[in-house]
C-alpha cells in the first residue's frame, strides 16, 4: 500500500501547529551560575532559574531585555544564541561554560529577567523601560569593570586577566568575565531599574545619593542568592542553621574580588568589625558608604530569620532550642531553608516597595528608613514579627537617623500628609489611570496630555502644602497605581505621583555647580478614592528656612558647600580641562567611573 | 636663635621646579640645588635645560670651579628632574652629595618593586593610549603619562653622574643627615614615610583596571581574547547580515565604550601621577631663625602625616619660606595648612607656567587663602614688575629672594 499524506496527517499537523503557537509554557528554565565560575564546586552554583517565557529572537532578544554581544575592544561580535533551538530547550538551556559566548548571553538574559521579575512581584505592577529595551553587552570591553550607561540604556560588562601576582583563587592571568558573575549582572541591572523608577537618583546633591544607588544594587544582588534553593540548603547545613557564618552567601562578586587581587569577595553584607555609631559620619566613598545601608538591611534580615525559626528549632530539639552537634536532619534543613527564603522575600520585597515612598530627588538614608517603615506599615500595620523594630534598631546602631523627626517610633517615622485634608483627585482621572494600567498603556503617554495638565494644575493649587513653588513649572514624573492586599483580604489600590520642579540657573551658576541641576520635588501617595495619604517633599529654598514638621528645607548654599567638599577629595580634578569643570558633578555620577573596578580601586 | 642670611633662587623653568639655595656659613658658602625639571606640556619661554646651562654659568662666575654641596631630587617626575638629562654638562659640576627619596634606592627590594610597578603601569598606559584615537580625556592623560614615563637619562645622572664622586643618600622621614657637608645648615626630612600603610597608598593603579579599546586594527597578539576565533564575526560581516539587524549596537553604545575607555585611562594616569608624587621628599632647611620648606609635590596623605605629628607640625609652623607644592594644585597644599598652620607674611614661591589644558592649576581658592594669610607670593611666570625689597628679578631667567642677617623680616 502506498503511503501518502492523508487526513490523519492533516489533523495531526493542525493540532501540532496550534500547540506550537498557543501552548508554550509560561516559564522558561535556563541554566546559570548562582555565583560565578570560580565557585564551581560550591553546592547549587549551577542553578536552573525559571523565568517568564516570552517570544525570543536571536540574541536573545526579548520585549524588554536584549543581549547584544559586541566587543568594543576588538570591534567585533560573537555569534548570538537561539534559545528556542530544540537541543537547547531540551536541556534547560546551554550548560555552563566559560568558553562558549552563547552561555554567557543566556546567563545575562536569565539573571536580568529574574531581577526584573523580583521588582514586578514586589511592586505589584509591570515594568518597562519606557519603550526602550535594556541592552546587555556581555563582552563590551577589556577591563575590570561593568557599568550601566543611562544614555543608551545599556549595561556594559568587561572581561580581564586575573592579577598575575595575586590571582586569589583564579589561575594567574586567567580571563575573568564580569558577565558570568551573577552578582555583578544583578547589581548592574538593578542600577538600570532604579534609574527607570527614580531618574534623578544619580544627581549627587548630597553624600547619600550615589551611595544609595550602590547599596540598593548590592541589596538586590545578594538577596537573590536566597532564591536558589540548593544554595540555601547547603548554606544552612554548613552554617548549622546560622546564615551569618557562610561567606559566599553574603559576599558579592567573589571571583571578581579575587581576580583583582583582593583575596576576598568584592564586598560583603557583613561589616568586618560590627556596626560603628560614627560610620555614617566618616565613611564617604559611595560603595563603602552604601555598605552601611546593606549591612543594616541584612542585620534586619538575620534577626527576622532567627525569629521565624525559633519555633521550628524548639520543636526539633524537644524544647531546648539548642541544636545538637553534627549534621542537621535534612527535613529540618529543608524547613529552615524555606523560612530563610520567605524571610528574604519579605525583606527584599519591603526594600523594593519602599522605593515608591521616596522623594523624587535628593534621597538620603534617613528618607529610605522612613520609606521602609511606611511601606512595611502599609502591609503589616501591627508588626507582629517585630521586623520594623529590628529595622529601626539596625539603622540606629550605624548612626543613620532621619533629619527633623521627633523620635524613632513608628508613628514619627511614617511619612505625613493626610492632615492637610487636600481635596481629592477627580474620579475620572483615577478611572483613566486604572484603565490604562489594565490595558498596559503609558499613563502619561503623549496621547494623555489632559491628565498631565490636570495634575500640574492640582499641584499649583496646593503648592504650599506640597512645598513647591507656585510660580514654577511642575513636571509630572511618573503616575501609577500600586496594589496590595489589605488585612481584610481585599485588594487595595494606592496611587503614586511624582511632582518635580527645576530652579533655573544661569550658565555661570550651572558651571559653578558642575552641571548639577537644582531640583525640588514631592512624591504624593493618594488613596484609591484620590485622597492624599502621604506628602514626601524635598523643598529647595534660596535662603535657609525651617520646614514644617518632618521636612528638611535644603538651600542652594548647602549644595554649593557640598560640591566644594567633593572637589577637595577629587584627585583627578587638577588634571582636568575647563569642559570637565563645568560638568564635573555630572561626570562624578557617571556609573562607569563610579563602578570603576566596581569599587575595587577606591 | 641667631638671625641668618640666605638667598633662595627660583629659576624659571616654565611648569616645573628648580631652586638654588645659597647660604653663607662663616667663611664658606653652602649651595643646595633642589630639583631641575620642566613638564613635557609646559609652555613659557624657558625650560630646565636652559636653567641647567644658566646654573653652570652662575656657578662658574669669577672663574671658580662650579660646585654644589647637595643636589636634591624630590621625586622622579620629569617636571622635577628633566634638567639632569645632559650627563656631560653635569659632569663639569662637583657635587658633595645627592639626595633622593628611599623609593629610589636600588638596594631596597621594596623600593625596586614599587618602581617596577610604577614603570610597568606607565608603559601599559602608553600602550593603551597608542591603541586609541584622540579623545579629549586622552590628551589630558597623555600629558600625565609623559611626565611619569621612566625618565632614564636624568635618573642615570642623578644615580651615577656629577664630578667629585658624590655620596648618594636615600632618605625617608626622620633620616639623619647631620654629617652632610652643610656646616650649620640643619636639614629635617619630613617625608616620604616608610610606613606599610603609606606605601600601600603609593601603589599605582592595577594595569587591568582600565578599559582597553582599539580603534582600528586590534593588535593580533593582544591578550586576553574573550573566545576562540571561531566565535567571532567582524563588524562588516555582522552588519551585512539581515538576521542580525536587531542586534546592531548603534552609535550611542559604541561611543559610550570609547568615551569611558578614555576617561578610565585619564583616571589611571592621574592615580599614577598621585602615586609618584607620594614618593616626594619633603625637606625643611633650618638656618638660624630661617625655616625654608620644600615639600616637592607631596599630596594630601603626606601632609596629613606631617600635620598630625607634633614636632613636624611645629617645625612647618615656623616656616619663613614655602615652596608651593605641585605648582598650586588644589590638593597639594591643604587649605587647613594655609589657614591654621602657616605663619602670616610667609614668603611663598610658585614655580609655574600656565598650561591651557589645566585651568585649575594653580587653584584659585588656594591662592586666595594665601592672600588672606598675607603671604608674599613670588611667581616665576609673573615676576614682580615693581622693585620689592629683598627681591631681585633677572629678566625671565630667575628670581632671587634674599634673607638678611640684620634686617628685620
């Protein structure tokens, strides 16, 4: 009998095509290094991460993240990977390999997607880069650095030879790829996302601004270690339940640190000598200063974790609470790991959500503490686990206090604003915002000028309460809802809007300020009925004047003095030309120079 | 303390240092030369090689055999030593002793290691610069790299040259030089330190810490290569491929890589510059009631050590003459030193010629602070036009400042 293409085959093909088209799974598993190639033997270092599946082109190139493998040092490209190829899909992505650039491309894509997802989960909304993809260049140049370039919205990773004299755990002269360090990828992508959420947080108007960028990027990178189950279980077994004693879990970028001759991780979530009350006054370099904030956050995490596992440990030890010597029971390890993972998610989520409660400009660590307390209070008004109290104590121990608050009690730290009883936003504006959110269109798109004008009008009318200048133009930087589940189980919506004003400067003034723009701004948080709940203001005055309770009024002279101080510390300044002088504050916030050697050289 | 006489002669070498101290001591006259060099980027009518010839002529006046009791080279930057290149010329000068910082001691392993690292970094920077096209930051870096390159010829003169087989001394803070042929002139060595921590600060930047970006033909043997050749696709081939259209980097990214690479080289060059400056000898010459302070190009770290030390602080407090460090750059003379330590009415010498690319040298705030302190500033580029007592200007060749034994200061 002659075999021919028949009805049965047509049916098969129809079903098969439909399957290929519609029934892709929601998640795509991909292999990465949970740390870096150096940690080859550490348990869980080769991890399979689950990321949201999307249509992927060569690169990989997705909707928001695109990997471009261009090497600027040699002006050439490396062949892009096709992650949809059968042989790659079947094995959960390419196997880890230092010598195959396609694995590098896969890893930066996967880690970036994981970071993005962490943000979306915590913020309860989808994030985009305002219509521009974030471009990742895993081998952009030869050099011990990696940085985010805001102008091109790209992250550029370098590669270099490990120190020949002091290679640490690397082979002397071995090529070290910064793109194969999970932590470096997560750190840089976090810079990009934070820049997207708060575009003025790279304008260094005080000591903390750049340090905050660095700290936040480190916090997200290190917390991601806790999302790898095998890593966590191994750490709990090794640390005998105590996570603080496991170096690689809490260190940042181990191979990179060793490769540049440091004989240790680049940075760590733990302080070498414990917290010092005058650290906040004396530690000034942005990465080191940022480490204070990182340490305060992880201090909070460890205490939260300890509180969460107390009952488990008591059950496991017949009530003594003292774990016996020797290995822990695997079931107990699993339960502790699950608690550690939950505590990590909870603290990381709080850190990310707090971004919504920050002023649009001139952030400092004290503002972040208030934002953290406010964000956490929104979710857990009662603080049953005591997480908030622990957090406040961790900041206090490092000498970090918000200015202009009466005490470190919850009610003093939570932002204020409702007491002004400002008239609510129009219902139609809220309706429009919600519709656009559901449809995924930009709430402030060019087709939506009336909304922007309405918000500007609203700000002008209430300029006094918003600590803005009624005479100046107000720009609307972001207008979006945040969703959370209230204690009664219902979904609650809040609306966050950022109002920003720029004080005009003459070219002469601007040159003296090193190109730094003078901005004031207020973040307003509205309830779903449009009532003002919080006013988070950063006013700027010409002359010093007191602010209303809880608000510090900055003045131009203060910023000028700050710039003078920074000038004194700048060792390159003497050798720079006039063009640099006029842009020096802008150049100093350049992530490339800031992350130079990722802070190793400083 | 007895009132003493001395003359400080500042030779005009453009952007660089060259000072001759002439100190009558009983029947004898002590001559001390501190540095002789011009920066490769210096403008101005004169340079260190002019000064070297002039110096020889000045010392040979009255047919005397030229002699210098002590030659000091504060550190190995060109703007302090380039004038010593002509070994033959300097062979005519009889020299009693040559003083160099301890980091120049060929028998000290720590010094050799440090110097090797510094020259390696300077050479690596030169290679990096060679790979790239002109970028503004690169021309700034070039000027610094040139200043730090090995400077073999002048260093050879300093280590082996001069008539009279001078003794070489390699000094560090606290070195005893009481047996030097300087009669009643007392010399205090305030820096460089040999402290571990301070030396660590002298480490040049690591040569893998900056980006290397080739503009044209990448060096075929350059290391490291990221991957085997098989993975590479060249620029034109990639751009001719339709399937890769969405992966083109675009001008913004290519430009960002290039710009940052140039900036990083500048930063590395500035760090190297700072490291070499950190090896500077800082000397105070005490003659009767005079204290002549020569800090070389010492920068902030060195100053901090000096000001934190009670003895050294009280010595610099008594300075009657101060050679402004590092041509007046903002972090080579701490403003707190000028405001809180330096005595009023001090003489301050600024050996200098304006270099267009460095508008910030000398730093206006520093000059203003000195003026506030009523310091009497002598600039080699703008010698005083009107007659000032005790100051003798010889055209654009040199400026003499005389301290007299009997006149009140």
